[in-house]
C-alpha cells in the first residue's frame, strides 16, 4: 500500500478516535441526568479504536497513535523510516478532530468556555483528581506500556486471527478506566495535542508530559515484547524416522 494512502488512513483514523472520544467527554460525560461518566467515555475511546481497526487496519495497520507507531518500530514490526510520516498524519487527524469537537460544543447557548479544558490532559491542578506530576508521569508510562503490549500480543502471528481489534479496543477502554481520573488519560500524544492547541495556556505548557510519557511507555513495550516473544517460541517437534 502506498505511503500516501496509509498517511490518509492514519489521519482519518486519528480524527475519528479524537473526535468521538473527546466529544463523549465534552458533550456527554456530564450531561444532566443521563451523563455517560468515566465508563462511557472509556468505552467511546475503546469502541472508536475497535471500529477503526476493522475499517483501516488492512490499509495502514491503524496505529492512530505515535506511541504505538514508535513501539512497533522498536519491536521491529514497523519500518523506522516511516515513523515521522505516520506521526505527522496522526497529529493532523487529532488536531482536526479536536477542532470539530470545539465547534460543536461552542454551538450551545453561551458557547463553550475553554477553561473547561476540552478534555485536555493535565497534571497537578489540572489533573481531574489533583494528582501530582510524578504520579501522572508514572501512570501514563505504565498504562501506555500495557496498552502497546496488548497491541503487540494481539497482532502477533501466533495469536488467534481476526480478534485483534477486539482486544485492542478493550485494552484502550481498560487504560482509560484507570487513567481518566489521573490525567484524563492520554496514552496517545496525538490525542493530547489536538485539545491542547485549542485550549492553549496551561494545556500547551503541560503537553510535554503527554508526549514524553506515552512515547517512553511505547518504547518500553517495544523493548520488552521481542524478548518475551523469543522466550515463548516453542521448538518444533522433529518427527522420528520410521524404522526400515
């Protein structure tokens, strides 16, 4: 598949992930009486990824996340020279997705107050539950590592075929359930960049963490998985020769 087509698929997939995930948080999470809450937002991100994995996985692999792209490259499952193009596509898609969320939210009476954050990620005062910088850093690294390990394992040739998107979508749901109270959960620098560019101010000043931590988590998973895979290989049984 041509890189240009894969570039477009990655941009589209990241747009859908960021738009639907952040929109669920901004438009539906706290809606009076019928708000979907943390569980609903986590499922929105997970279902979006599951659907896009089936929709564009055969085109680009459906990374739609710089941490995943880098983790796959470190694990020698993706060409290192194509990492910058994929990350560029993901940033473009994520930024457009966040802008669409803002335009919709701003259409309600009184508009949308950017001080509400637009589902941007943050630490300290801007953490949903006030978690410290150290706690947020650790959570993002560990949860991203777990998520990328799920992807590496689910897409392994020895894994059951055709079910990877389900495991990956549920994996993203899982890490969001844990991480949303801590940082609003990133595990994806492209998901963090879109809202931060719109909110500006504190969101841009804290954006470094949501690049550094997820990328470190992705690299860690890429370093761990190849060794685990080598250890898991079962030596083939050599058939004995029949007696003459």
